[in-house]
C-alpha cells in the first residue's frame, strides 16, 4: 500500500514514518518540499506527465498558509489522482481553513497534534474508501468490456439472421426487408425498381443423380455466379427458397433487367457444372423471369414479384435456359391471368 506524505510545517521527523510503519503500512514516501513531492507524483508545471506511480493515499501534513491549498488543487487537477484519498493535518482549527481544505478536494482533516491511534484509524478508513472505488472502477471496466462483446455478438447474430446458411447470400427475410425499403425509396424518388427471379433447371434431377451434398455445392456455385455479375452496390441478391434466387435491381428499367438476366444466364452456362445425362442440357443452367416498374403509393407491393414469377413460368414453358421480361403492370397482368 503506497502512501505519499508531504511534510509542510516541520522538518522531516522520523516519528511520522515509524508511526505509519508501526500501523502496518510498508510503502511510505515522505517529502519535505512541495516541488519534489509534485515531481514524484508526476505533476509538472503543465500538470501533464507520463510518469504514473501507483499511489493509494496522499497525506499533506501540517497545513499552515493559504498557498498550501494550491497543492491540493494541483493534485486534484490531475485526472489520475481524482479518486486518491487526501488527508490533511494542520495545527489551525479555524473553520474557514477547514472548510477550504474540504472545498479544494481533501477527503479528511485531522487537527494537530494528533493522537497516533486517531490518525491511523482515519488513514485506514480512507484506504478502505480507495479500495472500494478501485473495485467499483475495475467492475465498471469489466462491464464495459462485456457490454462491448455483447453488442458485437448481437450485431453478428443480427447479420447471421439475415444470411442464408448454405449459400451465404441474403435470405428471404433480408430480401423482404430490403425489397420493402427499395419499394418506398422508388415511390419517393419516382424511380424504377427492377426484379429478376432465377430458378435452376432440372435441379431435382441433379440431386437425384449426384446426391444432396453435390446439390448443395451446386447451389453455392450458382449463388456465387449470380453475385459475380452484379456490379452496382445497390443490386441485391437473395435466396428466395429451394433452388430459386431473386435479384433486386434498383433504378433499373426493364431493358436493364433483360441485360442483367442475360448476363446471369451466360455466367451460369460458363461455369459448366456437369448435369445428369437424363436432361437435355449437358451443363446446369438457369431460367429467369424479370420485370420493372415505377411504383406509386397505391400500388400493391407483391405485384412485382408475382409479375417476375409469371415471366419465369413463361420462360420455363419456352424450354428453360432463357430469360423473359416484361414491364409491370400492364403486360404482365394479362400474362398473370394466362398462366394462372
Ligand atoms: P425446373 O427446371 O422446372 O425448375 O425443375 P426443378 O427440378 O429444378 O424444380 P423442382 O421445384 O421440381 O425442384 C427443385 C428442387 O430443388 C427440389 C429439391 O430437391 C431441390 N432443393 C431445394 N432446396 C435444396 C437445398 O437446399 N439443397 C439441395 N441439394 N437441393 C435443394
Ligand atoms: Mg428449378
């Protein structure tokens, strides 16, 4: 337990040192000059220093004049010593002086001459206070670390809850949220929002021929293949369910939707994932249906997905490995009726 003592009113007397040793304190530094004392605390004229002694208590022994208060001010002005207990002793018992001693930040005052038993009791109670403060601060630091870890864990879980576990692209829930936001943004900005549904061709047969594990690997490759085609930051790919993916294309007219659809189709072809001999095409392919629309406040938000789905259905009927798009709602509404 380190106690720093500054003796102000009298030359160094061995009695203080032996008193503290006798009371069981073993790390005691006694100073007889204020500048040396402040220097030992690492407080220079700017009040800043890298020196950081571990101090449990400070005692200012023998306050005599008003300028001694500056010493308390200098200690308390340094943030490292804001919680270190300070005991002041003085022969003066004038109420103004005692009041000032506390006002400047001392924790306790003992009038001189003091009874050794009283002084050591006061020191013990100040040290107890310091240890309580240290314990509380350590606990607060621990809580800050734990709470930071919890925040990180929560945001990791939140991110995880929006990812498809197999392909690591966004899941259906993330799509629903993003789609609703993009829809509102398009209404506000009067901009088009495009959508593509992408479905793997004859995927059931792929699973049947190569097994579920190979099917899973194939799904991952297809997801990466689609993602590699999307260049704009706002373009958004999600696994819609099973072997179906959805691509949200903000600010994209139907002509742009068609271009992206064709690029995705080509990209998947270029992967040359061998398919079962039972199907017409040697490699795994995808079929796409797309649409685009300038939404307004009164439009039905699900209309776009239904329209893209209808185009997908149409493309599947055309023979697969192709892209069908239309502008929503006019043309697609009649198509929706046709395929229903
Ligand atoms: P189509 O060309 O008409 O799309 O035919 P399809 O066989 O792809 O369509 P269907 O809807 O009949 O089959 C989809 C298959 O996707 C059924 C299921 O075995 C497979 N599938 C769905 N989810 C998963 C998955 O997570 N892993 C694997 N390996 N297969 C899946
Ligand atoms: Mg399929």
